[in-house]
């Protein structure tokens, strides 16, 4: 390539010189032989000079070509015109999380660390999360972190057209070891352990999960391990189950579940081996269903809200007397629940219910049935075997976020009541039944960041007993939580 270029330059130079020589002649004159000879010699000398210069130029070009590799061929731009002419911005970096990819799934750990400093003015069934006042016991002050919970979510896998996910969650509210400082060694308690399949409008959950019946809970930083108002109008349980959820319309959802028949009377001395409860002995599973109406802009607040109706049915088999006489009694309940924004700053949530033999859900103030029931004839009591304890009640909570402090502060006021039917509490033996439990509470929470929250709560428990009368205890709780 360089040789061809050199020859081209040389020929062009000769032609140029000839043109200049010819152009310099007088138009009408004819040069002599001596003049022509002199000009030819001059031209030969100039051509020889140009040859030397061209040789030096070729040497220099060859040296540079050997030192620098040839440029690669340019690939044509095959992108569409609009893409090729547009500067492509780098993709934003994904937000870092704690997730780990395992095959086609992703495991994401999560948790909340709870700290609670608390005090009680009198006896309660439980010091850090009290549910009702007791005739015995004294006031106390202490602190605990055993409501702390840890968990992991598994997402990303598929089974056919269904998305497969799972959750495993535990806290440290499972009791204490039998040592003098055991209150700081909270035993791990399983909360949730289930797998879920999701289609477009249907989902199936298998494992331990929140029950379908009466699913709403109040908000509280002081009552995370046991929902607030339990034993005071708030039915709750996390049970092994098979649950189906179907979205009938964009606003109507139906749920149905078959659950383990756990009636709340598990043998407390069974440390490792399962012994049947009265529900398991009946050989009838719990059956629950719920239908709910929800909306994304409730009352024009631009917030979601829902109202639900739910029902529960099961059975207990109670054996009494030396002959183990069998008594089959039903457990059932009906509930309405709501979680509604009244304005963009005020929310209202709660439940109302009635039923029988609901002690497994901590209703009836933890009382399911009377195995020594008697009815009154005149001034006498006549034994009548086992009787389900009927009860009714509910709870309500109002939350308000004032237009200050960047909407980080929320104030709550709550009321709950559980009122067993006194007619079901008559018994041959003298027993100090709980006849009513009323709880009034107020709490405040300030969210410094999306992860860190401080709060305070005051709770007043008023529990009536068949023999001991009214018992009152006040509970104060200062709490902090950090979630990840």
C-alpha cells in the first residue's frame, strides 16, 4: 500500500514539474537544443532528489507500521436507528439486601429485635405481656427481649404455573429453662412454618399459619409475642392447616381452611411426646371460612380498608369420671372484623364475636368448657355433666397520626372485652371462674427510621372472678424495636 502511494506521489510530482516547465515558456517561442538539454538535466536532478526523499518517507512509514498493530475492522452498528442514536444510561444499581440465591429460589432473612421495660401494679397472669389481672401476685418491674423474632422467606421457585414461596418464623416466647436466671434464656417458639402456591386468583397454603377466623390484631409495641387484647375480645391462634384463598372479584376474597383441632387444653406435663387434646380426641378437624370485602381508596382516604365475616366449627371430646364417660361438645364461633381508614390520618380496626368453647383461641378469658356443670333447681344444684362455655366480646382500636413530626408519630387508643355466659359457669365444686375481662389501653409509637421505633403503653386490666370479685392491675411498658 505504501509503495503504490509513493509511485503515485512521484508521478504526480514529475507531471507537475513538466507542467511548470512548459507553462514557463513563451507562448510564441521555440527553445534551443542547449536550453532543452539544461532543463532535462535540471529535471533529472530534481527527480533524483525526490526519489531519495520518497525512500526516506517509505522507511519511516514502514517502521511505524511495524510498531503499531493494525486497527481492527469497524463493525457496522446493527441496532435500530432510534437505539443507535440514543445514549444508553447505565442501569441503576440494585438495592442491597440480605437475600441469598439458592438455585431458582431466593432466601431472605428478616427479623425484629424487641426490648420491653415494664411494670405492673398488681398480680397478672403474665408479667411482660399481661392478659388479665389475678387475685394473687404482687406488683413488679423488669425488662425482657424474649419477644424478639427471626425468620426467613423463600421466594422465586415455580411449580407449573404457580409461584412457590415459604416462610419460617420463630421467637423466644416458648417458656424458660428450670434455672434461677432462666427468665433471660427464652426458649425458641415456632410461630410460622408454611409453604404457599400462588396462581393468578387462587392460593394454597400448607403448614402453620394464622387462622382464618377473626384474623385482625391491634397494633402494639408492647404485645408482639401475644396479640394485644387476647383474652379480652381478640381471638387468635397460629395452627397447622391447609388453607385455600380465592379472589372472587377484585374486591371480594374468600378463604377456607381445615385446621388442626387444638382446643387449648394440651397436657402441660408432656415435655416431648404429644398427647391428644379434647379437640384431637374428637377426631374432627377445625373448619373455618371467611369472606372479605376490600378497597384501595376507602372513604376517599387513598388507603386500603377491609371488612370481613368469618366462622369456625369444631368439636371436643371430654372424658369424665372414673369410668371415662365420653362427652362430645361443639366449638363454634362467628366474627366480624374491620380495618378501615376513616380519613388519611385516622384509622379504625377491631373485631366482634360470639361463640362457645373458644378457649383454644384464648376467648372466654381462657375458659373452654365446664366439666362439672350444674343447673339450679330452686336452691339446689343438679349435676349435668360437661357444658361448653359461651362467650361474646370484641375489641376496637383507633389510630391517629397528627400532621407534625413528618408523620412519624402515631397515637392509639384501645378497648377490649370478653364476657363469658355466667349461666355456663355454675358447677358442683366451688371454682373461681373468670366472669369478665375488660382491658383499656393507650399507646404511642414514634418511628425514627423505617427500621427503628420507640413507644410507650399504658394498659388497665379489670378482671371479674366468680368468687374473688373484681381484680385490677395497671401495666406500663416502654418498648423499642429494630427491624431488618
